């Protein structure tokens, strides 16, 4: 699994960190494999030296070579223990990286959910705006109707006054 993203947000930085961690783990695994190869070659050489010592016993040389072989064997054992420890650490790091990747995926899902909710909110806001605009138009029409009714009432009142004067003048 490769962690690459062109994102410039927290998730992008998290994915970049995971990519760096992954590269480091891969390099460590390569180093461990090379160390195991060197250990095998060293053991083979030590066996060859020890076998040669058995064929040509010389005073003092055999003891020195034997000590050297023991020292090399001890160093190889220590290297193996170190490699095992590093392997365990790499496995734990891989597990943690998998957890981080799962959390990043969950965060992406959550961001998508928030994005969808935001889109719905925007759509609702547009609907509310349309309803408010429609209500405003209705209110304006009602105000205009009231103004016209007021003018009609004023005209009727003026007509009624004139009618009373006309009747009073006829009497």
C-alpha cells in the first residue's frame, strides 16, 4: 500500500508522514535481510576456518582461531538478537501505521459526510431564500393592495362629502 496524496491539509500531512514511515520500514527490512546474508557468510567462513584448523593443528594457532570463531559466533548471535528486536519494532510500527491509515480513512469518510451535510444545508438555505423572496413579493402585493384600498376609501369619503354637500344644497 502506498500513501501518496496531493492534499495540503492535515490528512495530506498525515499521509505524507505515513509514506515516510513506510519508506523507512522498507529500508530497515532491506538492511535486516542484508545483515542475515552477512551472518550466513560469516558463519560459513568461520566453519571453513575451524575446519582448516582441524586439518592443520598447530600449537597456539588452533586456540587463537578457536577464540576468534567463538568471538565471531558471539557477535553473530548479538546481531541476530538485534535484528529480531528491530523486526519486532518494525512489525509494531506497521501495526501502528495500519491503525493510522484506518483512522485517516475514517477521517476522510467523516469529511465526506460533513461535505454532504453542508451541500444539503446550502440547498436548504437556497429553498429558504426562495420562500422568503416569495413571501416578500406577497407582502409587497398586499401593501400595494392596501394602498389602493386606502386610495379608494379616500375617494369614496370625498365622494360622500360631496354628496352630502350636494344634498344639503338641494334642500
